[in-house]
C-alpha cells in the first residue's frame, strides 16, 4: 500500500512529524511518557518503507517485549500492508536468536542449540557446584548467576575474569583448590568459566549469551558483520533507556558506526531517561544520555505534548520525578484538561485495601460503565498480587494476572520441552539429565552419575556416553537395562522428529505418548495431575498454533518461541476487550496505557522497596518506577496503601510511601486518608467510628483528618472544614477532604 506523506504525518504534531521525516544518520527521540514515542517510531518505519523506498528486509526494529513487537507489526500491516511480515520487528533477544541460528557457528554454536531459561541455568550451576565442591547453598545459584549476568551485560568475558582472579584454573578441571575461601572474586571467576564451558559442551546458551555471543560474532567474523551491515539500512530501537552495555554495542556493531567505511545504517532510538527501570538487569541510563556523543552527527528531537493522560495525572508524575537529582527537567503538557482528581485510599491492612479496590471497580463498572479491560491494578512485587486476587475473587470481579508462574515454567511443561530440546540437541546435558528418570523408569542418582562420570572422563556429552553404554564399566543389568531402554526411546523419538520436522505438534504428541509422560499423569489420582494433563494438551495446541502461523516452521523454531516468552506476552492486545481487569507489576506495565489505573501498596518498604530506601541511586530508580506507574493512567488514577502488610509471615506496620508525599496534596481526593491505627495514635478515640472494618467504605471514607499520620501531636480540630495539622508532616492545602465525611457523623 502506498501512503502519501500527508497520510503518514497529517495527524501528528510538528516535532513528531519532523521525527518521522528525519533523513540523517542518527536520531534520538527523547521525551516524556505518553508523548507518542512509540507511535512516531511506528510511523517512521512506514515512512521509510513508503517514502524513502527501503525494502522491509532492510529494517531492523527493536521493541522491549514480544507483545510490543506483535503490536507494532499489526499497526504497520494496517498502515502499509502485509510487507510488514518480511521485516525484523522483535526484541533484542529474538533478533539475536535469528542471527545466531544463521551464523552462530562463527562463535561455536551448532545447529539446534538450546536456550536455557533461569531454572535450567540454576540447575547447571548446582551441578557445577557439586563437582567443584562449592557450597551453592552459601553462594546461592541465583547470586552466582546474577554476577555472571552482570559480566555478560557489560561484555566481560570469562577469560578475562579467570586471568585476573584464578589464572591456574582450567575449565573442565576437577579437584581445583580455591586459594582463599573468602576470595569471592575467584569463586565467581571459576564459576563463570566453568559455566560457559558446560554451556558450550551442551551446545546451549542462556539469555544474556544471546546478546553477548552476537556481539562476539560481529566483532570476530568480519564477513558476518559485513553481511548484516549490508543488510540493515535502518535500525530503530524503542525503550532505549533500558538498554544495557552489550545491547548498546550490538547496535553500534550492526550499524557499523565504527566501520572505517562509515556507518551503514541510520539509527533511530526513542526513550525517556525518566523511565529507566531495569538497572538490576544491567540497563545503563547513560546510553540515552550520551547518545549524541556516541553517534556521530546525531540529532535529538524532543516531544512535549502528552496525548495519554489528564493534566492532573501529568502534574502528579512530574511532581514525583522532579525529586530525582541530576536529571534534565522536561516539559510535558496535555490538551486533555485537568480531568478527575487522583483518588486516594488508606486501608488498615492489605486485605482491606484489596476489598476497597474490588468494591470501587465494581462501582466503576456498574455505575460508570467502565469496561473491566480498561482497568489495571499495579504493584511493586509479585507477592502483592495474592491479597488483591482474593479481594477480586470475593467481589466477583473477573481479572487476569500477568506474571506469576508461567506456563512454560510448570514442571510437566518443562519436562515435555526438555524432551523436545534433547531431541533437537542431544548434547544438551541439562535437559537430557532432567528427563532421564521422567517418567520414572527406575534410574536413580547413581545411574545418572555413572553416565555423567563416563562422559567426563571421555570429555564428551552425557548422551554420547549413554550411547556407548556398553563401554561403561561396573554397570549392573539393573542399571543398564533401563538406561538402554531410555536410549532406544530417544533414538526412536529422534527418528520420528526427523521424519516430521515440519509438524511440531505431531512431534509433541508423539513425545507425550511414547515417553509415557502422559500416561503417568493420567494414571495418577492426584487431582493436580489432572490439570497437568490439561497443560500438556495445551502445549500441543500451542505447537499446532505455531504451525499454522509458520508454515515453514520446524521443531527448533517452535522451541525458540517457547524459550523467549515473557510475562508481558500474556497481555491481551491493545484493542481487545478481554472482559477482565489486568493485574501486573509496575515493571511489566512499561509502555502500556489504561484508562483507569490503581497503584497499590504505596508504602515505605513496599514501594519504594525496602532494599532501595537506604540507597540514593536505587531510590531514584524506584521513583522512576513510580513515574512509569502514574503515567500509565489515561483518565483516572488511584493510589492506595495499607497500614499493615504481611512480610515473612509477620504483619508489619507500614508508613505511607514518600512518593505519595511527593504528589501535591490538591491533586488527590482522599476517600480515607488515615488508617484506624493512625487515627488512634493521633488521639482519636471514638470506637464507633473506626470499628467498621470495611463493609461500607463510604461510611468511613472521609476520616482523613489533618493530624499527622506519623503520630506526632499535630493539632486537630473537630471541624472537618478546617484541617489544621498537616498530613504527612508537610504543610499543604487540604481543600478536598471530607466529601463523604458528614455521613458518619
Ligand atoms: P511511553 O513513554 O509510555 O512508552 P510513548 O511516548 O511511547 O509512551 P505512545 O504510547 O506512542 O507514547 O502514545 C501515547 C498515546 O498517545 C497513545 O494512545 C497514542 O496513540 C496517542 N498519541 C500519540 N501521538 C498522538 C497524536 N499526534 N495524535 C493523537 N494521539 C496520539
Ligand atoms: Mg512507548
């Protein structure tokens, strides 16, 4: 479809249109939330295709989630037709998988390499820990993996670490003696080296490797680098503020920025440094801050008009984010008017917070006709969802949770996938060992370790050793027989897979039946196993669906899609009415928008998270997260908190979040400002008034007196029209109290 310039930019504002049309080598669209960055990026691609005349294959567009990629493709298809299909629109990880599938041999990856998820990686770390006599309980697999991840995100390779901290260690070596037990760097270096060694043996990579190895590939294989530099003429990246160093270098390499012949691709990045919230995964805010220095002849375009939110919501967001130091002030305005005030509510505990939210949602739905799917409830940590879910269930509000235990993390699904993985990639030791005795075939740890040791002494894979079972010494028939049946099973499945490669769903079905996975669950009378059976049938449906969408798909292609699934992929599409309220963490909410947003758990220690409260840098990151949360709301924002919240099985008293304090008072209409305990502290003694635990919220909705919530003896007056004391200790106007106050008096 040909689109005229007018069609592509007519409904954009001036700087937006300019960004769409920009023709130079490097462009940063830096702007606050909801200013149309993602929209402009999409339009710009349409422009490049229909006005500049580029081919779809010359464009690489990077989004932060698979979901966002799918949405961008849809929008592009609507704008310019089906050519969008031939374009690379994906996350960093998916793009790298694609590159490595084609050219991974240059960095030692063979066809069909496995992608390990977190659980696989932890398993591998545990195995290594056992072999090296490292107490992985003391140094948790998680902490070791997180360090390894840091190395990879900053492109530090294991050889460098080994040379610096454990020069005598050779990967694959046994009986290594650590120099000093408290030398943690040595431990990390050895674990990193060994981990990479084992991954290489298993023809496997972890998520961070996808980026790391692609960079390595581009840096060490000039012909491969030349191929991609010739191929991609336009590289566009959304959410650039959350790229890490490795991703930054990847873009540089792909665009040939340091190529003596000059850059080969024009780079467009969009982002908002105030929304950088992934530092814990290595995101480096400097990438966006230094863009103009990093990319020659770069141009920056700022967008200032927000199209998403009301002025009230923007004012709140701006007020919060200005508390961060060292940021460039940004202008952000909206033509949408002031809109409704933010609604605040302080509950006595988390259950009552959920109860109130559920009641309010029911009201919105019944009285104001708000669709459930237009409402999102956000929280800082996954654990908070439990009480919220219970509240919604009790009130009969349909909801969907994004996150939690994912489908592909469920045990039975992982078992089935492990089979598929082991079929595609027999070298995959972790998955091969996982299924050795699943379903139970009488093979214990001893049998496993005999094979593992044989593999090690012959410097080969677990499968290879198993394949030469007869040569393993000292094996009794009781061990050898089931092992050899397992070998036969795997051989037979591999044959089946080879003959049916174009039909992943058939292979899934075959695996489920022939392995006995399904039978074991079907025979069980554990009710949980019934739902496990359903999950397996679901897996087969997913494979069938994959086949439909990818007529040339293969089993390893299918496995890729399952490996790269993220929380955000469970979200319904933007225009879809799911009929359900969405629950998710603030991190998952990035880039999304909802007419009504509840920001819950606004308490010191919950949000900001307790870990962040002492550290200025981390506190700034939490504040950016608050900024992200507030700016998800289009029309109506709610902020809620609880005075008591259970942590580690204990009810803790929670103070209001400092972020609440940072929102100007006149923007919030508190339905209930102080909790029962707080009122009692500040001298309120009317049992009648605070006895009502939550059946009719309006009754005590207006109890927000001006007495300091922190229990200081600020003077209060009995009259609700004049609040003498300041709440939260700061002195602000308080015009909007007591709307429902009168009813209980
Ligand atoms: P975030 O920082 O949260 O990622 P963003 O800057 O990417 O936000 P978008 O999601 O692209 O912003 O846009 C926010 C909303 O404003 C969307 O609903 C979008 O369709 C709308 N919008 C953006 N620009 C315009 C415009 N010129 N006219 C009308 N609506 C617009
Ligand atoms: Mg966006």
